[in-house]
């Protein structure tokens, strides 16, 4: 009995502790993910509240913990926002988190930064940890944020006016030898995606929006210009949750996983 109990505790710890060199990606909501290594934690597009009825959001209880930077959200090193839309970024939630944890840094496009500055009244208190850049379309740059290497690529947002006017950054995160790409709401058409030209860079994981992957032409472009070992498909409307994995597989993707299970952890080996 004692032995079994010991084994059980070991398994539980195994679930919650990140091993040296291991990288985990946890699905939060919509296109929000939590990337963790043993000593670094990054949230991308995960700090937002309900904006659209048809999209996934974190439960209120989790949002409160995130807002106050309480456990398990008390060791976030970096919050990234790909763009300012309300299903990816919330200025007050993000501001409160940064105020509650003086270690956390933020980075987002200039337009997102401006909204953050206008909407969060305590901005002055946290402004030294809020970073931005003003990349032109298809321009790229690299940064070190809380000792995490991040490359940003400005790519056009999908959809029609005014949605496609948003300044949208894709991020390439370098963590423990892994390369993780999050494209935000990038239009994955040839004009845009060919500028990424990441295939030679051997990306481990690419997090892509569901609406942008749906044809064999798109699949070829993704293979040619991103070429990731694993695709995580996010930003899936709630009504498509049940069928998403099947739909993606039917399109012919060999290495793509639908993110529909809140808090599910994907371990990169
Ligand atoms: Zn958007």
C-alpha cells in the first residue's frame, strides 16, 4: 500500500514538474498558450476575457488568479500579445498581472502597446516592463525579453476591414533548444507566409489559426514555408470543437493537433 502511494505521488509530481530541458505547451483558450520550461514561463495571447460568444475563454476563477498573479500564475516571465483584438489581449487583466508580479515583462506591437497605455490606469507603474517595436509589414527583429530569445515577424492579419488592419506579429520563441512559432491571426496566404521562410530553421512547433489551414494549397504553403514538426491548430470556434481534429486529419495534415481541451499539456521531446 505504502509503495503504491509513493508511486502515485511520484506520478503526480511528474505531471506538474517540468524536467530539465523539457518544454511544455499548455492550451489555455482560443489561441492562448502557456509555454513552460524548468525556469521560464511564457503566456502568448492567453490574457484576455470573453469578447466573442463563439470562441473559447478561460473560466472566471482562472482569470481572477491570472489577474492577481496568484498560483499557478505567479511565475510568468513574459506575456506576449500578437495583436490588440479582444480575443487575444486584455489591457486591464494584463496590467493587473504585471502590477502584481514585478518580475513579469510584456511585449506587443506598437498599436497594442498604445491601447495598453490608454486603457490601463496604472500604466506608469509598470511601463519599464512593457516593451514594443514598430515593425513594418514583413519586417522582422529579434529581442531578449527576461532572458528569453524572441523573434517577431509582422504579418498581415486575415479577414476583411477593419480586422485585417490590426498590427499582427508572429513570434518565434527559443527555449531550451526548441523553436516554437505562434502566428497570431496571420493570413497564411502566399504573399504573407512566404516572407516567413522558416523551413530551413527547423521549427519544432507552429501554433496556427484554424481558419487559415483549410485547403490542400494552404497545407503545401505551411509545409514549404514553415515546415514545423508539429502543428497545433488553435482559435477554433466552439461549435467546431467536436469535429476539428477529424476535419484537420481529413484535409491530409499528418502532424497536426487541434487545441480544444482546455489546460491540456503537450510535452515536446
Ligand atoms: Zn484578430
